[in-house]
C-alpha cells in the first residue's frame, strides 16, 4: 500500500473527486441550460402556433370581408345599371314628349301661317274686286264689261296666289 504515500496518488484522487463534484455541477448546469433552452423553444413554438392560428383567422375574416365587399359592389353596380336604364327611359320619354310638343307648336304655326295667308289672299281679292269695281264705275262701263273685268281680276288673283 505504498501507493498511499505517493503524492501523485493523492493528486489523482483529488482530481477524480474534483472532477466528480465539478462534473456533477457542470452536468446539472448543462442539463438545466438545455431544459431552459427546450422550454424556451417550446414556448416559441406555442407562440408561433398561436400566431399562425391568429393569422389564419385574420385571413379568413379578410376573405369573408372581401367576398362581402364584392357582393356589395355587385349590388351597387346592379342598382346603378337599373338607375341608368330608368334615367335613359325617362330621358327618352321626356325627349319624345318634347319633340311632340315642338311638332304640335310647328303644326300650330303652320296653321296660323296658312290662316294669315288665306286672310291676306282674301284681303287682296277684296281689294282687287274693289279696285275693279271702282274702275268700272269710274269708266262708266256697262255691266257685261264690268263683269268681264271682275272675272279677269279673279283669274289674275288666282295666278298670283299659285
């Protein structure tokens, strides 16, 4: 047992004890550090899963809102098309009524112009007849000659009017 008296033996024993004690603490520290890192990674994974679920929910909400917005836009476009068609029909009816009123006014103006023309022709015929009668009276024409002058005046009047 001589080796018990050797300093190298006791250095080796002290080294083994030191390594045993320090190794246990180092092993426990490494294990604790690995456990903490595992817990941190697990927490990050849970957070990532929660964020993914939240993102999927938001995506579904946005897709639903987009579909609703598209339906609303289609409804608005449909209403606008109907309103445009209604306004076009109203404008067409209004234009047609306006054209009919203008046509009636034009017809009335034509009728009035014809009435004025007829009145003017009558007045001129009367004036011619009066003039022929004055001429017949002034010249002292006989009745046959006066009748011939009146007939001639009416023929001349008819030529002037047509």
